[in-house]
């Protein structure tokens, strides 16, 4: 059976310091960024040193704990920490989920014996490990959907770099590769931030998978040539009816899959589900800097930077999603019923 050569571990906590692989420098340089304050953690999330909904959640949990390493948990401090982290990236629901989970421990910890920071740190480490385990379970469940010799396409990066380790959509690919079911992976470059080209290809190369990098507008022609058997992507937020927010370009892939009769799968942990929203129209969509689209290597490629629209995400309607794969199993349309057990 095939084996994985190397799985990238993007987040580690050592000697009272969070360390993140700087994803802005990949694939040419593998640099670790030290994080020892909540402000630095927030900056890393906002600037996309770390990205991917689960990884953002894990980073937020550690940053929350670090905020109380030498500070008392006053009401003002608690509000400052929450606001500092929440005001980074609005679309990834795992961010608020992780902060809410850390805050749920605050009352109990305030009654403790002066070990407030350590208790919060233990909770952050638990969130990190749970994310790893959820990713492995997602990959295991997905094997029921994949036939031997399959060729996949994935968009953006939903691998170990986007999670606490292993990955959601890329974790599905890893599991299928190790089970000798996967033959080849097509990797969308994912304009304009190039997460596919810089990150997913980097991960698959290190893991030893057979892959080919393509630009985004090649996907339809490859589908027409019948060289793609399924598409699998991650998600930054899934709402009650199964609408999925993911990296811009995901919706177009789902439409192409529908036209060509190709399964379109979404892989995500239950922490990515947001049952407070009924449908995708209610999901806040982050708008990124115009320069991400209008510049290349620091040089302008657009005559007028003000005439640029650069949303970071789009919403794929639930009826275009063949299945949502979580750590709890495989869920199918109508998702209002099949996801209900995860509430």
C-alpha cells in the first residue's frame, strides 16, 4: 500500500510560545513565526501568516490563552481579547467557535487556584488535538465515497497547513492515497492568493502524492476530457441548510461538476457548522486587499487599483453539494435533516 512521505505540521506550542509556519513565505522558505501575545496572534490571522478555518480556530485558542499569561482576567481584559481576535477575519466560523469555547471555561477557571493561564492553555491544546483527530476521522469516512483509481481535483488549501494537522479536503486525499484508491490529484492554483500553487502543491509534493498544478480556468476542460472523478474542497462556514462558504472559485467548480455529472464533496469538521444562520445569504463575506489582485511581485498589473473587487470567499448552494463529510460521517441533501445530529 502507498504511504505518505511527510505530513506538514504547521502549528506547534513550545516553551510557552506558539509557533506558526509563515504561509506567506511558502513554498520557497519554511520559516517559523513566534507568537507570544494575543496581538501577534491576531496579526498572524489577519495577515494570513496562518489561514484555513480550523487553523485559525486553533491559533485563536492559543492566542486567547497567551493573553492571560501575565494579565489578570478582568472584564475589560476579557472583552479586549475577544474583540482583538474577532476583528480579524469574519468568514471563518471556527474563529468565533474557538473563542466561545475558551470563554465557556472562564467562569470555572476564575474559581480555580491561580492557575488560570495554565487551564486556558490546556484547553487550547485540547482544541488542537481534537482538530487533528477530527481530520483523521473525516478522511476515514470519505473512503466510502472513493473508488480505486480515482482522479480528484481540489481548490485552495484545506490540508495540514489549513488545520491543526493532516487536513480536511487534503486529508481526504491523504487517506485515499494510503488506501490505494487515489491515482492522481489536479490542484487549482486558486487565484488571486495562490493557495493551491503555493500551499497545496507544496504539501502534496512533500507527502509524495501524484499531482498536477493547473490554473483555475483549466478545470472545466479537464472535466470535459473525463479526467476528474470527484472534486473535494474544505469550508470556512457551513450553515443550517447546507450552503457552503469557501474560497472564491468554489461555487464555479460546483456548477461545473453539476454540468459534467461529477461528485462535489465538502470536507469539514463539525466546528465549521454555523446553525445560527439559515442560509448562505447571511454569511459575511470578507473582502481582501485590492493589491492581492492588482499587483504581482510588488508591481501593479492593473491600471486602476480602485476598480478592483476582491472577495475572499463565495457561497455554494446546498443542492450542488453531493455530500458533506464531517468527523461524524457522510451527510447528504437535504442538509437541514442530515446535519441536525451535529447541533
